[in-house]
């Protein structure tokens, strides 16, 4: 595998569970990470949106990063989320992740004030200068509050460490524009669950998703069908999971994944306020969707 692009396929995002007294529940977290590795996910990505990165202290983020790398133990590459409001904060967490053994780090620009393209470029450049592992530039205006245009994302690739792009706007035309603008050799990743099939059709290198916590076989089956260029099976597998993918995005990944794990009999800890569990009616709808997701005999 190219060391500058250490991820291909299904990159799974674990939730960060909490105890009843509001501490990070590391034993439960390790169990959830182990499930993702055992499900044959191609990579593990702690401290993304699913892992409620902005709700954690610096020490908690360090503990989650370390626990991930210890549990994974080199079986698959780890993509550590290191985003922070300040450049100094990103540099601090990126250095920690690199020293702990992460294969790469993921950075989403986060700001109370809207940043200019030049400010975003310098933000990434300063982080890249502080570490040697690759960086995935993550565009998700719904959570970060900033929308990086395809032109800006292409400019970021001028920075030697920035070798991967993750696009989560949910705009299929943006996916197609990225592939056309960036060329065939640039690794870009889908971060919008309901667009997984369209993103692979546009040439996505991988799919960064929380869905393997609940339906790993379908996620992996879709990727493998795409690799075989079996469009009919890829479509079948995608539309089996489509309604569930829409639900977990619409209801918020941390609360939806936590509820789904509990419905499947898995310990999933508590949420950290202000997040609250799914309402009773939403849990019933999730249970219905999970019950409908049945693998065809040819998968698994």
C-alpha cells in the first residue's frame, strides 16, 4: 500500500462511549473498536464526528487515540482525527497521534469566524510542517461550518503531506467535480453515507463511515462488488442499506449508532450532554430498519 495513501476501502468510525458519571468509557470503547477490526473494516478512524471529537478534553482525546492504537495493534491502519479550533491545537494533537503510531491524521477546518481560503491553506501548511505522516483534508460544512471548494482542495494538495481528500457535503455533483479536477491519481473519500454508491462510481478510493458499527457485511459487500465491477450487485447491496444510512445521518451519528448498537445487544455507553438518546419512536423506527436489513445468500 502507498504509504502516502494508507487507506483504501471501508474506514470505520467508532463512537466514543461515556460512563454514567460522564467519563470516557475506555473498556467499552476498546470492545467497540475490536468489533470493527474483527468485521474486516479496512481502517479505523477515531475522533471524527461520530466520536464527538469537539466534546472531549485534550487528555480524553489522547486517551482515545492511545486506546485505539493499542487495541488495533497494527492489524489495520488508524486515521486519527486531530481537528481543533486553533492551528496550535491541531499541531499538538497531530504530533501526539503520529508519536502514538497513527498511519495518518484527518483535519477539518473548524472556526467560529469564517476563514478565508488563504487562512485555511496556511492552517494545513503549518500542521503539515509539524508532522511527517499523511494528512486527509476533510470537508464537512455541516459540522465544521466551512465549505472548502474543489479548487481550494486541489490547492491543499500542493502541501506535500496532504495526500487525501474526504468530501462530506452530500452533493454528488461535487464528487464528480472533484474527480475531474483532481485527476485519477488523487485519493478522495466519500464521507456522505447516502452517496456511497455514487461516490464509488465517481472513483472514490474509500468510504469513511460509522455504518460498520451496525451493518459491516453490507458495507464491505458494496465495496467488494464495486471492485469486481459488478454494478448489479453493488446497486442491490446499496439499496438494501440506503434507508438505514439515511436514518443514521438524519438523526445524528453518535446517537443513532449508540441506539443501534444497544438494539443489537451491544454495550454502547452513554452520550455526553448536550446529546440525548433517540426518542422512543425513533428507536422503534431504527429497530424496524435494522430488522429489514437482511443479507442475501450470496453475501457473507
